[in-house]
C-alpha cells in the first residue's frame, strides 16, 4: 500500500456535495412551508402574479385558435420557469446557505395552503353575518362558478369543494414537485398550474388554445391528487373525521368526477367528514351536473371550518414527507480514495 493510499484511508468519510445540496433543499422546503403557514402568500409583488402578467402579455402575441399555438405558448412559458429553476439550482450548487435561502423563497412563493384556508374562512364569516352579496363577490377567490343566483347552501358547497381540490393544487402538488425535482420542479409546477387557471378552461377563446395547458396541469397533478387523497385518509382523525369513510368514498366515487384529479380529493374529503358533495354547477353559459361524492348530508356553514382543518393537516403532513424525502432518497455518500 502506498503512503498516499494510507493517508486516504485514514481520512474520515465526508459528505458529498450532492448530499449537502439535498440537505439544503430539504431545509429550504421546510422554511418555505413554515413561512406559508405563518404568513400566507407574500403580500406585495407576488412572483406568481408577475409570472401571470408576463404570460398574459405572451398570450396576446401568440394566441391563435389552434392547439399547436397553445402548446407553443405552454412550452415557452413553462420552459422558461423550469430554466430559471435550473439556473438557480446550478448557481447555488456550491453554497448550502444560498441553496437553502433560494429554495425557501421559491417554496413560500408557490405555496398557497394558508391563503386557501383564509379565503374559506372569509366566506364563512360573510355567511355568518348574513351578507350574501359579499359572499357571492368573494366566491371568485375560491371557484370559477357564476355566483349571482347562489344561496348559502351552494356557496358553502362551492367553498368546501374548492378547499378539497386546492389542497392538492395549491399545497401538496408544489411540495411534491419540490421534493422530486427541487427548484426546477417548484417553478415549473406553479407555472403550469397558473397557465391552467388562465387559459385551461372551456370557453370560445380557449377551447383549443388552452387544451395543452389543461392537459399538462392534469399530468402534473395526477400523483399529487392521489397523494392528497391518501393523506386525507391518514389525517382524517385530526379533523374529527373517519379514515374508513375517506378511503371508501375515494375508491368508490373519485373516478366519477369529470376531472381526473379533483374527484379523488373531493371524494376523500367528503368521506372523511361524512358529507355529500357534487351537484349542479353553473359556469357562465355552461351548466354541469356533477356526480355526488360521499354518503352524508350536503355541507353546512360549520363544515367549512372542518374542511380547512383537514386541509391544513393534509398539506403540513405532505410538507413533512417532502422535507424528509430529499435527504433520504440520496442517502449518505462518502468520498472514496
């Protein structure tokens, strides 16, 4: 054995740069989730709003009544977001502190779990005060339904269904993609989800142009929606709910919903809380008759609080899983001589 080999063997094993990066990313996810839990979304100059403005300007230049044009719009928009995430990932590769800070800021920017709960609570407050005009005006922050003719029962149902669906879209999904793909995953997911909200719905303008945005959002949310349903089963007791009921409704009713993802989340929450969701929804000139999910009674005002408590339990558990996933998936590495 040479003296160089002996010295190499005598040195203690050290963590690789990759492992340090995973730990930094994990800590960044934890700090970003904590910031959302404590402070909700950034109040001023929100990065997602800035992305939406840039995407809207790009849409005005690229819009054509074709799927090909819409796919190009999505590729440019989401590709740019992913490229920015990749650049940030590479630039912070040699600095654990910088990686932690940048990941924390990105996580905070793309999460919306606490803002979702606050929007639902505001709806409950308007309804408790008997202020239907304010409740109807507030519905746009939760759902895209036409609120003009909705009474309290339908406003409550829309709120509970929005909490169920957006627990995945606003919180579990970004955490999932942050755990799987780091900074590029965080930014690409939020870009795709934002485009779906902008152009992915059915209308004369976006029926073809928005097709790619809607389909990409479905792909991005396929696994997170099912993880949300699974975590709803696991955390149901924290909101006074039934794990067995959540599991039964998810497995029986989730696929009946027209969305390949939202139905899983809504059915699981309905079963957990002993509710029945679904019914007639009006979106401008379009009317949809959604299937019933769950076996219970339609939700009442007090169920909004129960739904938000379950939502918080689900997404904070998802945050814990995401934080633990990044260092565990790579495991300790040692430098070899």
